[in-house]
């Protein structure tokens, strides 16, 4: 596990974007797994800049997302499909035929999960970006999700609904369910880029890195990944012991 602590948001974005560039440079048709939330936005901004400077092209890459809210159409401003277009896909040369995001409005959600599972099985991720919920979720794999899980429908926990309500007009508008890649599918990516920012993530970051690897804290599985980069800011790293920060 490689730990990187960025000194500010600029550097955070630059380091994260460089990881993506490196993967795509080595393999132009790489399969990239993206994440949503406020944390990766700085990285996506840098990727757009790098694309504009000709430093990266997504035209042969395959892009997929960890999760999507159930009940939100891909054009809903809070859907993760919309998020990815707004922050990245609409500003770079992504081939939309090569973009896969679970549909939150599929009539048969179990069939949709099956379809996504098959897609992931045939498209092992060369890089998976992973954000962190304050309760330790990765994607929408909430505490006590079996570590062997694959794509499934999840009932969001009260704390996740409350945490994500800042993006909605009220807590009552936050979807209560989502489709998420499972923990196994996240872990089978060749490389993981795990992100956290802010003092409110410091506890969970400490437990993720130093706590027991257990389903009560899904993010703790990243300890077992053979090629995980943990990218933090100084606030989220503030409870880590000094010897880890050297
Ligand atoms: C949501 C997403 C997660 C993401 C998390 C963190 O819950 N489903 O994939 O990691 O938000 O969001 P933020 O980066 O805003 O803290």
C-alpha cells in the first residue's frame, strides 16, 4: 500500500490525475473505474486540463462507475451518470459507446445487476478510483456488506442518506437505494486509487489503514490489495501516526 498526502487540493488533483494518465499511457484501451462524490472532482478537473494540453486521450478507454442511485434517470442532476458527464466525460474525448454505468431506473434491478456483473467480469479494471464514506463504505457497500459481494442493490444506511443529503433539496429527496459494484469487483481491479479529504474522514482513514480488516468497515479491505495507492489531504491524514507519513 502506498500512502500519499497532498499538501493542497491542487496537488491532490495533480497526483490523482497523474495516476490515471500513467495507466492510460501504458494501456490506451485501459478499463477505468470512476467514483463520484466531492473528493474526486479535483482529479477530474486536472484530467480535463491534461486532455486539453494533449497529455491524455480517453478515446480508446473503457469507462465505468462504481455505483448509481436507484430511481434517478441518467439526466437527473444528482445521478452519478450525470455527475460523470458534468465533471469529466463531456469535456474529454470519451467514446460514449465504451461507457458503462448501472441504470438506476431499470425495470428489473436484479437483471440490471446481472448485466453489470457480466460487463465487469469481461472488463477487469486496470484502475479503480474509490472514494470513502464517513461510515467506511466504498462505492455504496455499506458496513457489514460481505467481502465476497458482487454488483447488488443496496438499501442505503441512515448515515449515508444524511451525509449525501447535502446534494439534494432535502433529506427526503435522497434515494434510499442504489446499485453498487460489490467489494470483490472493486478488489479485482489491477490498481486501486483510494481517496479521502477533510477532517471528517480522519477517523475512518485511520481505521481503514490500521484497523482490523472486517466487513464492519468495508474500506479496510484495501489493506489486502496488492497495488493500492491511498491519496489523502493533510486533514484526512491527521490521525495517522508520524511513521506512516514519512
Ligand atoms: C457517495 C458515493 C461514494 C463516495 C462517497 C464519498 O456515497 N456513493 O462512492 O465515495 O459518496 O463522497 P465525498 O467524496 O463527497 O465525501
